[in-house]
C-alpha cells in the first residue's frame, strides 16, 4: 500500500486545510459582525456578499499552501517546520486576500475582519494538521503508506542515516537491512542482507521501494554500480551528499531530520502533482466519455457490420512500475490476426486491417475505449504509450533508460506520438521523448499534448499505432 500512501495523505491534508480555512473565515465573520463583542458602526453586511469571496479566498489559500510544498510528502517536514510554513502561508494568504478585495470593488471586505482571520486560520489549520500527523503516524504503524527501505553503505555514515530514519517513524520508512561493500562493517543490530554484487536480486526479493546510499569516500564508485544495477526496478534513490561527485544524473535536494540528501531519480509526478494529474484525468476522461458516447456507439455498430468478431479488442500491456493491465481498444483487425505471425507491430499497408479498422487507425479513434482505462486508474490521458510484455522484455535489455518510461502511468497519447513517433518507429527515439516527458511533466504540458493530439485526429493524420 506504500504507493497509495503519499497521494492519500496529500489529498487528506488538502481537504482538511480547506475545511479548516473555511471554518476560520466564517468564524471570523461571526466574531467581527454577529457576536456583539465588537462594535459595528456601519452595520452588519449581508452574509451572502461575503460567501463567494470567502470560498474563492479559501481555494486560493490552499493553492498557496500547495505552492509552498505543504502537500509534498517527500520533504519530511518536522512539526516545527510545518507550523512555520503554515504561519507563513496564513500571513501571505491574508495579504493576497486583502489585495484582491482592494482591487475588486464589488465587495468591500472589512480590514478588521481580515486581521481577525489571521490568528483564527493559523490556529485552526495548525491544530488540524497536528491531528493529521497523529493519524498519519497511526496509519503507518498499521502498514499503510510505509516504504520498504534498504541502506547501502557502512561505517559512521550508514550508522548516522540509520539512526535518523529510526528516530523519525513519521516519515514512513521501514528499514529492511543493509547492503555493504567489501571490507565495510554494517551498523550493529542492523541485518546484513547481502553485498552490492547481489543488489538487484536483494531489491526484487525484498520488494524494496527506496535505496539510501551512504557510502564512504573510498567506496563512492560503487554508487554508480548500484544505480545501474537497479535502474530497471521501480524504486527511488537517495544519496548522502559529498559522496557522488561522479554521478551525472539530475538531482533533487531533500533531507531527513537534518541530514541532507540528494535524490538521483527525482521526478515531478510525485505526491501532490500525482494527485493533480489524477484529478485532471478523471474529470476530463469522464466528460469525454459522455461527450463521445454517440460516436462510440456508432463506431461499435460499424465494426459489427464490417467484419466478423467482437467490437472490442483486449490486450495485456505493461504500465507504471511494470504493472500488468488489460488495455481496451476498438478491434481494427481481423480475428486472430497474430495467429500465424506472433506478436508483431502493424505498419502501413497491413493486410490484416479491416476497412473500418484502417480508418480507425489513421484517426486514432480505435484508442477511444481507453477512456475507460483512464477512469479506472490503469492509464492516464497523457503518458508514454504502453507496450506488450513481449516487447518490453526486449527493449529493457537494449534501450538505455527504457524503464524510466514506466515511472508514470501509460497514456492514451504522449509526447512521442504528437511528434510523429508512432507504431513501427525507432524505439530509442521514442524512449528519449518519453523520458523527457517524465522528467519535465506539468499540467500545462499535458494540455499541450492533448491539444496536439486533437489536431491530429481532426486532420486524419496517417500515423499508425501498434
């Protein structure tokens, strides 16, 4: 359940903050205008004139909290750091609300009211967040959202990292053991599970989610070896600084209880951003299913009239973190098309395509049923196109960084596809585009890709999908 933990806790924090802010804003209204404790020389303003403004202000406040990183579960904020960030966000949120009220003359907000709202918002949000910290710790004690961690290294550095991890159970790390280089002792009491030469098998057998590399200076070359051995596995790397000057991948700074860490594989789609993308997928895919319902029925009818066989074609694909799922497509080929050839890609002039199927392939309309996969959480609207296990096994062996495509959910369309890399094209080139997307994701990037895909469908481009 570790993969659902960060996004679940981030979502709960967001909803709790929003509710706490609304409570503080409405309580401040009551205290300022209706409690009788404070004089109201200009009279009590109609409550309805404040409601819309307060709702908008609370949403903006939560967005500000998100921008400040309060929903990024990777940061491992201490209680004190979290309280300071809430205070900073509360003050800034109040200032932005006052500025918006000044610029928008339709509603005149009381400055005394906004002054009262600052301590109310800070206290209520802080109390709610402290309660959530206790709830998060309780759930992690029950195994929800816990990451299985393996320590790689030894000596004083490993002992210090181990001590900090064990001192901060609220981070959700479960230390499974340590892997050491030759001639390097493991910290006392920490199980030695093997050597660096066995690192890939150890990670697979123990279902490791995250590696902490705490290697001394004279063993720093082994860090490269560890990363390369595990690059096909769905796990993250955290490296204690000053030990990896030869590492060339993009880094992400974080910390554990004061120990600075640099993440080797820091990608944008984590925690809050993953929740944002998933919310976007659900809303847009659901609307498209409703909008395209008549078209889906028409295509299904044409397929049944055109050729013998089922309307839909279901196929096994590999998705995020190497998970297997069943992809749904409109059938565009004759029944048992690969009975004689085995798994092959479709290209131009493929004689196995039906008349309706050829049109569906050219316009990518055969992919529309995958909106169901998106709503079900198996796919995303945008992401690297999923491959069949037969091809994935081949590509992982010969294409550098191929597995990095699987660090996000597979998509109905992707950056490679809108750049013309469809079907039987260079897998190396497609992988470069896919990895670029994974490393540079943003919600605006998704919108851009969807717009380019829509343009492709409208123009009936001739690109083929496998």
